C-alpha cells in the first residue's frame, strides 16, 4: 500500500505495564521516537489516567496486579474508540483473543522488537485518524505482484509482472476480503470475521474461515502456501498486510 504514514509526533500514549524493566524500556524507546508517554503499573492508575484528558493511544499489559486488562478494554470501549494495543505473554492466546473481541485494536507478544511495536502503533493511529472516512478501493503490491479490490464496482483484479487479470470472487469471498481490506494492517479475530461475513450465529465455525481464506490465497497470492498479504495469526485470526507491514 503506497501511502504516507502521516505519523503524528507527540501522540500521547498511556502505557499500562507492571513489569518495571519492560515499562522503563518502552517509556524510553517511545519517548525517543517523539511520543509523550505516561506510564502506570495498575488498572486503578490506568483508569485515573483515562479521566480528564484521555490518552490518544493505550498500550496495555493484560496481567496486572489489581485485575485483568481486558476489563479496561471493555470500559474504554463504552465511551471511546481510542486505539488500544495489547501486550501479551507468549502462549496466552485466549487472553489476547478476549481482548481483541472486547475491542482492542491489536496485540504484541512479548518479547517483541521495536520496529514491530512502532509499526503496530502506526496502524492503530492510522485507523483512529481515519475516523468515519470510508475507503472504497485498495491495492496491495509485493515483488512485482499486485492485487486490488474496488468495493464500489465489486471488482477484484490481480497483476503478475505485466499480466493483469480480473479475479472472480464468490459473494462470500468478496465479503471476507472486503472486511479484511477495511481493517488492513489490523488483526481480526475468528469471531469478528465470522460475525461480519456469516452473521452472529456462526461464531464457532472457524473451519469456514480456513476454507475461504485458502480460496482467497489461491486466487490472489503468487505463492498461496507462503502468503505475503493474507496472513494467519495463529490461534487468533487473520490480518491483511501490505509489503511494508501496514
Ligand atoms: Ca504483567
């Protein structure tokens, strides 16, 4: 996706993390990148920090001494769409998924690298700043390959080198791809995708997703077994990314 990231320097981040070395490291790193960081170590302090002038982004550890970070996600979503990126420990897929289903925007698994952290924050901020403006057409490129989706014309195309061709999508494939495209860069959980594409009575039908994702990859990816765009987030869901990680 070729578009300026438009990173706003000085976005105010509320960092909620009870592990002192991680908290210090993240504070220092993000401050050095121009973010204004308020770091707290408990749910109670996070709630306090969200009153008055709320932060622009929340970076939230889930295991906190006075409770579960997912509760804060739910509370915040009661009145705000501010971006929330969850920090989770390896192996805690269930917590991560609960946080995403409760309305968190994305997650990072510890230990994570700084470039990954910054990329996730950029995506979260971009989704927040886009607000209600609805995109209707997208193009994804990688290594001389590309595909595009036009929501208005209900059209999908693919280019490999000089050869461009229409891609025929079934209505379900189209709805699934459109859902991923509207949230590109962001992880969508199985439940979020199933509800959006098939409706709320299909929460448990993860096998549908596997089948349709496989079909989309076969139609769009140059090497379907090694997807560049339609990525699996193990135990969580799927994410449509561009070559630059957005
Ligand atoms: Ca913790």
